[in-house]
C-alpha cells in the first residue's frame, strides 16, 4: 500500500477506519506503520461485530437513551468508537462481559 509512504499526514495521531472493505488486519497495520506514521497513537481498523450491529441499528435514530451491549469482545478501541458515536441523549450505558 502506498499509504505507508504518505508524508502529508505526518502529524496524524488518531485514525479510525472501521466499517471498511478491508479484511486483512496485518496488511492494514503494516500500511499505517513506519517512520511516516510515528505520531499515530490510536489506530482502529476494525470494530467488534456486536458494536457494529448496534451502531447500524441506531444510525437513523435521533434519540437513544439506553445502550446495553453484552460481548466479551468489546475492547478499548470499541469504547472509543462508542463514545464518539452514541447520541448525547444517552442516560444508561451497560457494557457487561467487556474487556475494556
């Protein structure tokens, strides 16, 4: 991938490209590694399927007051995505069986 040589975004610190057509995580990590990407602290190429299903289900909702996600696979990166995508109307957040 030519992205590993991209010098335009040399100060990029966070990159989230989940819900993408790529399916090889090692290739993605290799593409965004190296000297050019030395400031990249958070890289989120994929999201837990349970979280993706939830995000898809609330895509067109304007008001969400309660979120309950039960998955052993939820990670710190999933929590970052959830925090960015959940509406400000949220009142209850239940994350059981998590690894966050």
